[in-house]
C-alpha cells in the first residue's frame, strides 16, 4: 500500500514533529525565566483581584 493510503506518512510526520518539539533551543533562558515569573505573578494578582471584586459585588447585592 502507498503511504498516503495506509496513514504511514502522517504517522512519520507526527513522529518527526514530536521529536523536533523537544529539541527547541531557548535563546536566553535567564531573561525568559524573568519574564515568565513576571507574567505568572501578574496573572495571579489579576485572578485575586477578580475574585475579590466578585465576592464584593455579591456582598453588596445581599447587604443592600
């Protein structure tokens, strides 16, 4: 059977993509780590503020 009919080509491309995905070289890991920490902290702060605001709105709805 030709590879296009058996699915062998798609499997070969999938396997090649899987092998290449793990071998990506990071350009500047120390800078990237700092940026990653900053945005993770920012995400946590925004999540906490959103939760606080939602609880505050519910509190105000039930106390008024």
